[in-house]
C-alpha cells in the first residue's frame, strides 16, 4: 500500500469524521459515543493529482473499563508502524489531556513524520485554545474542523508536501473479485479474515458485535487476489436497539450489495437459525454468488462423514429452493480448510463469468423442452422457440423466446433452471431466466 497516512488520537476527537472527509465516503461509522471505531479502516484520498491511502484507527485509551482496550491499542500501533505519515488529532474543545501526552510519546518513539491537528476549532475564537498543544513537542498544531471542513485544504497541502514521492506507477484499481464474509454475530467472520491474512487484521473476541464497520482488505497470496470484506454480524431487526448497531447492519447489507461472492458463515455449534435465512435472503435478492462455511467444526464431537452429510442436507433443505451452492466445513481458529474457501470463492466468481453459446443452448435444451413443454393455459399451448444467453451481464442470464410468455409459471421456470444447472456448472451463482414474446 503506497503512501499511507494514519489518523490517530484518543477516542471521540473526530478521526472517523476526518477519514470520511478525506476519502469522500461515509465508510466509517461516526457517532458521539467514544470508542465507536475499533478495527483499522482503509480508504483512498486524492489531492492536487496525488493519490494516497488513509487508515482510520480506534481511539487510544489506557486504564479504561473498555474490554477492547488492548486490542484497539494493538491496531493503533500496527497502523503507526505501517504508515508513512501520521495525523495526530487532538480535541480543541476538551483541551490537552494525559492521554494525548501518552500518544505523543508513542509517536516520538516511532520517528515517523507527524502532523498535529487540533480538531473542533469550529470558529476563530476556538483557535486561541490551540496554543496549549505546543507542549506536546510535535510542531505547530493546525486548527481545523473535520465536521465543517475548515482547514482541510491546508492539512491536505501539508500531507502531500510531506508524503514520499511514489517511484513506481500508481496502484491500479483492477477489477478484482469482491468477497464479503457475512453472518450472525460471533460466527467467526473476523477470525476467518485473520486466518486468510496470517495477521491480527481485525479484532476478535467472544463478545457478539465486536466488529462494527465493514472492514475492506486487499488480499494477494497463494495465487489469489481479492478484495475481502469483514462485516458486522447481522441480528434480527427487533434486537437492533442501538443507533451504532443499526448503522453497522446497514453497512453489512451494503457490503453484500457491492460484493461478487458472499461467504455465509454458520456456527456449527448452533446450527442454521432464522437469522441465517434472513441473511441468505439478502444475498439471494441481490443475486450474489454464495459459499456456505460451517465454522467451529472442530468443536463438534461427531465429525464423521455421516454427520457432515446430515448437516449438509439440513442446510440445503432450509435454504431451498436454491440448493446449488458449495458447503465447506472449516475451523477458522485452527485454519482448517480455509484455503479451500479461497479456491472455491474464485471458482464461484469465474462461474459468474461463464458464457454458453446460443447453438449449444438450443441443441441441448430445445429437445428437453419438446419432451416436457410448459403446461397449457386455458386451452392455449405455449411453445418455446429459441434460447439465448445475454452478453456482458454480472449474473448469468438466459432469455427464452416463446408465443405466450405471460402464462409460464414459476414451477416451470425452476424446471428450466434445473436443466441449465444439470448441463452446465453454475454452482454457487444465481441464474436469471427471462421469457420474451416472439
């Protein structure tokens, strides 16, 4: 990741607000609740023709009651270590705190270039309070307001001035597969992402709801290149009783909408529950590729093939009528079969790109349709005359031309889909079937 800028500081100083402003997005959740951000959140920013990466971090805290304190601080330290430049945010309205001095000591030890930003200086009278931050020994504090944008231009000018020039070419934003890891809270989504990456990229605890933002990571190992997304666990609507959790769920749904393939994580110790079906429904409505991963399989006593087959049948029965998707039994904690997940995700993505020639479609399907035609409607016979596959669409789509398309029922549509799946491998990917009059 070339030219990386890390935003650090104590909780609730406005780091996520600045991150969203610099990246021109609303990716990071912003609330008045301290400690909203926990994991590192990456994005792209551009100023005067210079592109650089930005990482938002959780607030640095010490001696607090927050059970996530150690993990959040570890994520901050990792961001500082990998950054080329650090924006250290302090709160003008609150003033200088002991925590700020602790962060300043950490940054001085890192020997990285630091820009000290005094945020929430929303008017000229507040700028008078900026002077006390000189005592941190990190140069001139820059007054700004991440909320209304004042001072942002001056900050970006300084960022571009300090950042190292990029010797190579700009990082190409290739069209790479986007894989979203989704599921209920505490199903093991962050553990799976960490197992893929071989590092503590995302905070993992036994507490449901640990992940809040949708965390985007570029993966390039073992011959695979993906954009991986770890999402917040999606609860039932009635159980979402905090604004913060509501926004986390919305971002998880957006991650599904923007993905190519979804890895639906199930907890083997709990089985498939109603909320898993709701998440599956969101994936289906958005016509995304699907892999079902049964996590925590190492905790099941009976690991026989018979038990695995029984679990597989139960999943397919609950998710019917769509049953043509791969199911993988894994342990993210022990890294069992996690590479198979990546291999299968790539296979499902490739199947979404599969194209079948018109000649093969008609030569194989028309004789089957002739033997099993659509049921007649009010004495009128429906005749399918021609089949073709639409080019350049994200979901495999087939068009059946016939004389009375409006009278073809859903049951016959499913019959045609099954015939297509029997002759061509579209496992894990949805199929669109359209009927047009000819």
